[in-house]
């Protein structure tokens, strides 16, 4: 009895794997593209586009650009609390950037350019204190740019171009140290 319980427990999908499967369900067309993402595989570290830390096997990176993925970014992204990089650029994702992204407290790079993301930039982005790269360019984002972005003291690259923002660019914090690339 104890041996079978141990065996079934060790073969269970990790919480990170469960969160990734929830994310996959929110992507249209993912069943044809993300074929290595299987609930029968207890470890998501070998899945396409996924990199993990060792030895704890926590998801550190989602790298799925140019995959023709549609759908939304599921709020379950926030369950990946050790995630450092998310690269979903050049897909066909729509809907809002989920505010649950604030739970990914280790994030250093967000690449979501060239999708159809809508709504505003969640002010919670300002809570991602390790963020160095934020690329939300070429989407359908609207509203004002949240002042909380100014609190991202490690930010080195910010691209919000080709969206529909209104109002003034916040003149706070780190934004004052940026140099024009033109």
C-alpha cells in the first residue's frame, strides 16, 4: 500500500506543470503546437519552450514566440512564482494582460510584442521589482501608462510603441533616466 502511494505521488504533475496546462487551455491552436505539454508527464521541464531551474525543477522561462497561438494569457500565469522570462511575442493573443502577473515576483523580462492584447497595462506591473525588459509594443493596449512603471528601478528596456495610449507619459522614477534610441 505505501509503495503504491509513493509511486503515484511521485508521478503527479508538479504545480508548475498544472499551471502551464491551464495556460495551454487558454491558447487557441495549442493542441497542435504544444504536443509535448502532457498531463501524463510529471515534469514540465522537458516541454517545448519551457526552461527550469535545477535542482528544484521550477519553471523559469516560457519561450513560445512565433507559434501562431491565439486565445488569452490565463490568470494561471500568476501561479508560476519562479518565472523569470516570458516570451510570447509574435502570436495572436488577445484580451488583457492578467493582473495576476504580479505574483511572478522573479520576472526579469516580458516580451509580449506583436499580439492583439487589449485593455490597459495593469498597474501591478510596477510590483515586479526585478524587471529589466518590458516589451508590450504593437498591441491594442489603451488607457494611460501606469505611474507604477516608474518604480521599476532595474528596467533597462521599455517599448510601449504602436499602441493606443492616452494621457501623459509618467515622469517619475527610472523613466527619467532613459535615453532615446532614435
